[in-house]
C-alpha cells in the first residue's frame, strides 16, 4: 500500500516536472516564432521605406530635369549640368542628414557614381558589389542587408528613369526624349531605429530561453536524483529488512547457545574443582571454564547488538563510576602491571549509567589487551570539546594505522588473536542511541585515544 502511494507520488512528480519543461519550451518556441514574424514585418517596413525614398527622389529629379529641358522638346538648349548636379547633391545630402537614410547615390550607365550624398574621397563612400550589378542588369533591382562600420544598413538599388542619364551626359546634343541607357538609384536605410525594439525583444528571448533551459536542466537533474535516491532508499530498506532478519536469527541462535553453554560451563567448573591439584587435568578444566566465559560474553554482545534497548538517561557521577571500574579491573591491571589514572574536569554527565559503564568497560578491556608488558598506562578524562561534553580513554599501546582507524567501529573487525570485534561496535551503537559520536585519535606507535562526544543538551 505504502509502496503504491510512493510510486503514485513519484509518477505525479515526474509528470509535473515534464509538464513544466514542455510548457517552458513551448513558450520559448512561440516567442521565437513571434520574433521571426516581427523581423519579417520589419524587413517589409524597411523595404517600403527604401522604395518610398527611391521613388520620391526619382520623381523629384525627373521633374526638375523635365523643367530644365522644357518638357523634353527637341532643340531646347542643353541646361547647365553642374547646376543640376549640385542641386541633386544638395537634395541627397539633405535626405541623408535628416535621419533614417544612411546614404543616396545615382550611378550612370557606366556604373560610376554621378551624384552622391558623400563628398569625393569621403570615408563614407559606398560602392555596389558585383552581385548587385548582375541583379540590376537582369532584374532591374537589388536588395541586401549589409554591415557597414558595425551598423546594419539595408541597401536598395533600382533601375531608374532614363532621363536621369542627363546628369552624367556632357553631349550638348543630348536628346532627353530618346535616351538609350538607364541610370541606377541606390539608397542605404539606417536600420538602427527600426531594429532597436526587435533587438530588445530578441535579447529578452535569449534570456528567457536560457532561463527555461536552465530550469529544464535543473528539473531533469532533480528528477534523476530523486529516482536514484528512491532506488537507493529502496535498496537500503531491503538491506535493513535483511539485516533485521539476520539479527532475529542471531538473537535466536544466541538464546539457543546460552542454555547449553551454561550447562557446559557448570560441568567444566565442577571438573575443575574435582580435579584440583591434578595436572594437566585441572588446567584443561580451567581452560574450558575460561573459554565458556568468553563465549558467553560474545553471546551477550550479539544479543545487545541484535536487540538494543533505548537509553534511559540520567545524571551520572563519573568519579564514582570510574572508581567502580577500577575496583572491577584491579586484578587485570595487576596482571598487566599497568596503571589506571583519571582527570575528570567535567565530573558529571547526562547518560544511561549502565550503557556508559559498558562502553567504558569495553574501552578499558581493549586498552588492557594491547598494553606493553612493562610501563602500561590507561588514562580516563572528561572535558569539553567545543561546547560538547567528551569522555575519553587513552592508552600507550601500539596505536592504530589509518586503515585500522577506518574500520575500527565495524562489527567483527579486530586485530587481536582472541578478539571478537564487537567491543567498539557496541560502543558505537550505544553512542548512536545517545545521539553522540565516537572519535579515534591515534598514530602508529603513539597509543590510541577513543573519545565519546555527547550532544551539548546532555550535560547537566
């Protein structure tokens, strides 16, 4: 039921994320389509502007020339060409300086400029490319968006009225009513004002598309991470379920082992007492008793790890606890010829007293097992690590390698021949129930210090 609910929520999340991504992409597509239509409309508007300028200039020049030739009647004296050209140049420059028109030019049939809006030798001079002349010869018109000095200019050229060839003809016998060749009018439209709004919209579209792509990437990454996390969580739940089964099996086996083990230990003690003074029978019986006790401790540790109880925290007097442990381990200390000392700067701790005693006992037993034969020493201290109370057990044993420190808290990891690998694992389990942590400070040949760091709120 719960898995189905989670699967349904996951599907809804993926559908929602995919819907948002598709909506964003559709919005971006519509925006770019709108921009495309804007550009097409803008190009048509600029083309109409260019055609209007060309037709207006052509009409004005033709009107002036016809007036100068007296309506085109044959035999009229050829008018003063310089005056006509000067008047045309003034017209071209006036239109070019008014804004919107970048330049104007009239080319003769020989493809040379006759009248221009720029002065001779001016840097703003413009010349038509070869492809323009080919188009003019074939179709009588040419249109192209060119980039001139970092600005986009719409250049339009058309085959113009034949009468305009009079501005380039120096023959006094020129007959305006029967011209044989065509001149060409060229205009350059400044697109800056036309494109300003479009470029602003395009920049906004770029930003919008970038934002949509980033959001889509984020949502896709989030969805993949969620699915991966979900799969990992599912695998972890399966592992936990399997671990619980193994734990229950271990607990059951431990109970089954403990009952016959108690009988074996009792019989071993009976034979040890019965065979006292007889060697090696007494020695064998005592070995059986010790091994039965060691196996009983392993069973006890396994039962604790399989079914840990909740911590019942209270105010603990550390000095009384340490003295109790000193008395409990006095024979072991004497056997190892070792000393146990303590320095309790924080004399009280808020914790489960039984669990705290078990942790310290496990740590002390581990330290005693690795102490040197002479000069062994174990030191218990309590202090503040930052704002957290800390309880530490330090020895002058051989210390740990980095690899040993990395695996020290794992179950069944041990470096001792008779070790079970459960002592530090139990300490780690108890500290987890206290919401604390275990820190190992050790270097090879420098001894080891195990620190139990408790949360701040557990002090009193």
